[in-house]
């Protein structure tokens, strides 16, 4: 039979102690969650013996864009002056980009959107990135080396461009690896940002118009969205990379040709030079890891 009556002093002490322990446990668990939330969205991994920090949501990209300055800039094709409206939109969209989390970025890794398969592919990308950057110390050197590797090793697939174009079956990381590095400009851009991301370097994927496919530099403001390239944040500054334009290697009617006319200029170049031949319509940062 259960005893009834008033709760004595010892009972009150026991109840108080239990409540105190429950509150302490709750506060401790909330504190752990808060600390984890404040930390980088990526854990520290080891690549080739070097500790790398992958940063996504907590990364603070440079707020200032060099320029925009209306002056003459040199390219491999001559010296030109950017268009004012292009300078303005390029500055705005470099600073105001869209953040894509892993769930939104996974399709750029594998069209199937399978999480386990995506992580397998990113292990391959990490290994490639580590090999490219082996022995390099600065992020500038790494960003440039990655751009040169992508420009020299990926092959522009003209056959795919005429059929699938920028479809994920051509431009996803899985498709690029399976198709022996054949892809279109969207794949060049996707591979570059993924390799940079594996080194903890913040990169943007840019979509917009370019002075190509019949459009001159003077017509850049009206050119359609016909190209994809990258912006990269290094040492507190914005630089740009167009890996597609580094090499003229192409795949057409089942035959690979070109590859000799290398243009290192497009590996890492400045805001003014970029704005002569590129107009940004959309900029986004992709998170290639879920942790």
C-alpha cells in the first residue's frame, strides 16, 4: 500500500537534486549543439598528410571586388575596354551569390542524387585535388594549378554540346569521370569548383554571356547566357578562372583534336580582364560535402 501524506525534507532534497541534474543535462546538450553550429560546416579531413579545413556556410568571402574601373585591359587577343553595364552587373553578382547546400548541390556530383555514390565520387575528386596541389603552399598557387589541370585534362565535347548541351548527364562530376574527362563548359566550371572546394578554397560557379559563338566584345551586354566559368576567393581578393578557354582541346565526331594552344592567362585573371569577355547572369556557391 502506498503511503500518503506530506513530503518530508529528505524527499524534497531528492526531488530538487533530480531536477537539478535534468536541467544540467539539458543545458549541456544545448551547449554542445550550439558549439557545433558555430563551427565550420565541414570537419577537418586529411588529404595527402596535410590537414585541410573545408568551409561552406561559415566562410566569409571578400566583400570588395577590385574595380569596377573603366580602363583598358589586356587579353591574349588584344587590349580592350569593358562596358559599364557589364562592369556593374559583374561586381554585383560576384558579391551577391546564391548559396547551395549539399542537398541542392548533390546533382552536380551525380545525376542520380544518391548520397553514398556522391561521397564516393568526392573521394575521387579529393584524391585528384591532393595530387594537383601536392607541394604547393599558397591558395593562389593551388587555385591556378587546379585551373591549369582542368584546362589541360578536360576535353570539350562538341558532340554532346549539340545534343545534351549543359545537361547533368554531361556536366556532373560522375559523368566527367565516366566519359574520360569529356564535357562542356558547365562541366569545366563544375570540376574546377569541386577541386577547389576539396582544398578549402572558396569558389563560385558563374553562368552568363561571353564574347563567343558569334558575339563580339562590343555585343557582350546583349549576348545570351552561353558560357560557364568561375570566381575564386584567394587571400581576401576575388579572381576569375575560365578553364574552358585555357585549351582548345575538343572532341568532335568521335575524334579528339587540339590541345596545343594553351592560354594560361585564363587560369587566374582579374575583374577588369574578366569583364571584357564575360557577363555574369547568375553566381552560386556549391557545397560538395554534407558535413
